[in-house]
C-alpha cells in the first residue's frame, strides 16, 4: 500500500526558511516523479514543483521559482522541499504527491506551513 | 500560462446526475485529470487521462474531453459524493501543472 507522510511544517516568520520532508513507502520510489502541491486556507490546490525519478529534472511554479528547491534521496525514499524567503502568501497545507506519468495518483495528508509575524 | 475555468457550485438530488465542466483553450489537446476532495482530506484521483478510472473508483464517475471543455460526470449521485472537484492538466509549454479553481458539489 502506498503511503506518503509529510513533516516539517510549522510557524515561521516572514523572510524565514523551512524544509519539508515526505517519507514514501509501498512503491519503488526512485522510479516515479514526485511533486509538491499546496493549498491555502479556503482555496484550491496550487502546484508547486515536480522532480523526476532520478532527481535530474525539476520544474517550479512561477510563484516559488528562485525561493524553493525540490530534491530527493532515493536511498531514503524521501522527498524534500527547501523553502526560503517565505511570505504570508506561502501559508498553506503542503502535500506531497506521487506522479504516475501525469496524474497525481497518491497524496499524503499534508503538513501546514504558517508564515506570520 | 494555461488557465482552467470551472463553474460555480452545483447542487444535485440523490440519484440524479452531476456534470462539472472544466474549460481551457483547446483543452482537447491535453490530458485532463480530476480529483475529489472532501472537507479536511487530501485530494483523491477519480479520473485520469480524460476518462480512465483508478481502481476503487465507482463506474458512476466518468469523464470526457472535447473542444475547449472537459467534463466530469457523476451518475446516480450519492451523499458521499459531496465534495470539491478539481480538474488538472500538464502545461507542456511552460512545464507546469495547472489546477482548475474547483467546483463544490452539494447533494440535496
């Protein structure tokens, strides 16, 4: 059974940094692209970033380009999202999702990031 | 960037059919995926590649894609179908995934 467990969320001040992790199990992690999707309170999902199975291909939403960095450690079955220069607009639940070519077939339960002074 | 437009909330009686549209420029040239999100839960994939159903999703859920509109159809609606529904595509020009704004389905 596929299982994705996010961690690392919390309260951070504007301008601060945070690193999210997503521990994966139940599938061959290194064979699948992985993605981060966030959802601000009361809003719909917003795609953040995706990384290829080997880690050599990454794409970012314009809203986070230059501030966020996605990475993975296939030896640990773990996905990461390093976030810098956070603003209040980054406040959201952050989900990691397994990518099956294009659709996101499995999602974690999310971790809440709150950016506030 | 590519934009997906979804309609306002939909109300439907149990047993009836709900149709949710997702508009985009020449969306028929893209592969559309649909997600169901119940309150307080993560999204769940219900339709992928326009009309395919993941295992475990009832055949009451179906999808189509033509012209500038993709459609998610929920037949014989049940109380448990009450949720927000989002369409999603991959924008290969900008190398970004795009989600629609969502449509809330209320079962009367």
